[in-house]
C-alpha cells in the first residue's frame, strides 16, 4: 500500500476560528456577558485561544508521530524498530587501487593495509587489506575505502588517485582503476519511511519482487529505485538506480550484488545478477511564448521556465520505467507562466522497467510576446 493513498488523519481539531468560537461561547455562557469588540477581556481570550491552538497542534502532531506516514526523526526510528528495520548509517566511498613497482623484486612486496592514496585535494582513501605483490610481479590491485563517510568520496574518475601518501619501498606509481562510488550520508527520513513500508516484503523466503527491491535498497542509501525481472527461470536480474538518476558504476553494482548474494538473503535456487539500468537518451527542444499582459514579468517568467525545464529533466530520470512524456514538460512550463508552448522534442516514448530517460541536449527558446 502506498502511504500517499492513505486518508489524512486529524487527531484533534485545531482550526483557529473553531477554537475561538468555542472559547467565547464558553465565556459568555459562564458569565452571561456579551463581549464588545474592544473589550479587554476579548483581547485576553484571543491570547488564550492562540495558546490553546498551539497546544492542540502539539497534541495532533504527537498522535501523528505514532504513524508511519507522518513520523520523523527519532520517532521514525522507533517505528522502524517495530518491524526490524533500521536507518542506514553513513557509508564511505570505495574504489580499486593499482600499485606499480619500479621493478620486479626478488622478494614479495607488501603494501600494508591502511596505506593512503589521494588526488591531492585533502580526501584520502586507505587500503582495506594488505596488498601482496608476488616475486617477479610489478603490480597489484586492492580495494580502498575513503577515510571519511558521505558523498564527498564519490565520483573520483579513473586515474585521479595518483598520490601515495604513506611511502612504501619500491612503489613507483599508484592509480585508481575504478570510479569511486558508494559514499552516502545517513539515510534521510523519506527514504527510511519507504524502507519501513517495504520491510514486510522481506519476511518471505521465496524471493518475491518486493523482497529483492527492499534488500537492494539496503545495500546503499544512494539507491533510489530498483527494477527486478526474471529473464529465465531461476534467474533474477536486479537493476539499481542512484539518487539524481545516476547510473551506478561497477563498484556500486558489485556492492549490491554482494549484498543480495548473502546466504541469509538470496534463495538457494536463485541466480542473481546486478546490472546497470539502460539509459535512453532524449533531447529537449521547445519554444515558449509569453502573454502580452504578462510582459512586465517576462524576466521572472523566463527564470521560472528554465527552472521548470530543469525540474522536468530531473523528474524524468528519477525513476526507472518512466515514459518520456512531453505532456508533463508542457504542463510544467505552462505553470511557470508561459502562454503557449511548442515542443519539438521530446516525443512520447514508452520505457520498460529496466530503462531510465536521461536528457542529452536541452534547448529552450523564448519565442516572444503574444497577444491574448
């Protein structure tokens, strides 16, 4: 069940006009007096009404903090505990480091765990385990983890972590052979709320779609959407999408695959593979016009239209299988203040659940001012 489909709940009525009418009615009934508008007692009762409304709102919020749809912060953590679902902690980015020796050595060379590497910007990655470069070999590889948690360690391109911080004999050069990925901040309330709602799916041991979605998202707080398909009997193909419509790289895909293949998660008969979603490129080319009655607001409308197009591009790529929909683009631009919108691209296209729409070229033109 979608939480957004649930009816709104109001534990107490905190409407100001209603409370005010009740306060004055009780006073007049008790005292037998009818208060004039300028009566000092009326001003006192209005102050009391304000205080009562604040208390009623606090009572209403207290009740709502016991419900998954409304709870936040520590209250949400307590609700998660009821179903055995904890908030994902902050995680550090990881990458693969290649170490190259100046020449093959007569003895094995050990690069100690904790050896640090950097791109020279003050962010460090440390080797997870000792790296052993055997006799006669000139290079070795190993995984390294950022020394600080959060997204700060993400997206170092291949070949950028080239500075060895802690000297090791015979090492001539170092570099990262994969883009750094996997760093995440503490799971926010909305993602955690969705995880709690999805948690019961994981109670089954039969491997339903919902269980795979739940467990895939538990691999990293960066994962915003997941598709699960069965291309052949006994095969499960999982495609994660990261926040902001980012396509995961090899490091993140391996992280999710390792998590799903844990013997406490994967059904024995399932062959699980984790692959990247398929990016479907599209262009945005549109011309919009402003009503002559709004000519004095043209600059403001132009700014709003640009923001609306950017929001549309972000909306298209935030979910797998979301059709490329020019009608949504037109709606957003019209709401931004345009009188008329002529869209050349994109054209409507149906996407399947393994695909995500990502904009390529975006061209937005203000066509001019038109009469009503």
